[in-house]
C-alpha cells in the first residue's frame, strides 16, 4: 500500500511491517499505540523503525492512518474521565481551594 509519511512516499505491506518490527523491544506506551503481533508499540517507535526517519519528522496521526489501513489495531490516547459527579464549576472550586473564613 502506498502512503505518505512526512512528505515521503512509502510502499508498506503488513508482512513488511511485521518483519521490520521483529526483534524490536517495545518502549513504554504513554500515548497512541499500535498492536503488532502480541506487542503494543508506541506509534512513533513504529514510524521510526518502518520509515527510518527521525520521530520529529512525522506525526503520530500519519503513522496511525497507515497502520490502520494495513489492518493493524491502533489505540488512540485514552480520554481523561471526568471525576464522578463533579461539575466543571465544582472542579474549578476544588482546584482554587476553599475561601478562608474570618
């Protein structure tokens, strides 16, 4: 499959990505990830290995799109769950603290 990552065209295949990632130890996942085989890899690590480019040269979104089009399972950033039953006003009040009585 032809895709463009960091303005460069790549012909990627699922088997090619699997071969490239073989023997690569996954870094800790702190954001978006791709499941390759049984391992969860950070999307930037996958992009760096597959494209041989510096991580700063491409976005996570470019690699996520390419990997999902190839059939890999991709996970986006988990959204922060709001505190149970608190309104935004209550959260803001709690961050500011309670007023001093005097």
